[in-house]
């Protein structure tokens, strides 16, 4: 009776003589070295798979679904900028609340920040930095526009170009 097995490299079906069992040989298809399995002469005891415990499988699937949902929730929270619950009125602080800030208003706040830093009013500048840093990519885009602009903003015109460039790089690195 021939030994029938599959090559572990190419998967081809191989017939070998019983005399070569337990030895090494070459696959006729791919020529890789293969081990020819031993012929078992004793009674063959078949191993039967245990039945699946469906409660374990259901619990595993439920836990995977919960993990996926938690991951999605965390990613959504990271993507949303935080909005202050009780933002002071614009007249009181002079700062525009985050919920209503568009590109134009954000650009004004960035210019205001750069002006305050240039004038060494670092406390007020730090307040504004906290607000504009929540708008990450939007703030970086506006800073890039200010940096490549040929004509500086009127409020920033008296700041030397090298200093203004340094202030922009500094703010950009804080984002």
C-alpha cells in the first residue's frame, strides 16, 4: 500500500513506497527536500473534535463587538475639539467662543496672538493660544497662509519678517 501525502512546499499530492517511510526525499514537482511520513501499522484511533460551546463563541463575539464600539467612540472623541460649557461672553474676555469660530475669525485670533507675543503680552497670548490650538489643522493652514503671504497683515506689518517667521514657527510647533 503506497503512502499518500502532500508536499509541504508546493502542496502537490505524492505517492511514495512504504519502504521509504520515515526518510527524506525530493518532491517530484518542486524538487524541495521533504520528509516522507511513517506508515502506522497499529490500529488507527481517530480523534474527534469536541463540540463548540456556543455560549463561549457568543461571548467572544459580543466582547469583540464591544471592543470595536469602544475604539470607535474613543476615535470620535479625539477627533472632536472640546467646547467649553460656559464660555465667557465676547465682550467680557475679547475671545470668540470656540463653537462659533470660522476661518476668518480664527485668522483674526491668530493675528491677535502674534501681535500680543511680539508686544510681550504673554499672559493674554497664552489665553488665545489655548483657544486656537484646539483647531489644530485649521490653525496650521492659516499660519501657512500668513507665512507665505507677500504682503503682511496690517497688524503685523511693523514686525521684522525674521521675527514674524520665528513667531509663526513657534506657534506651529505648539500645535
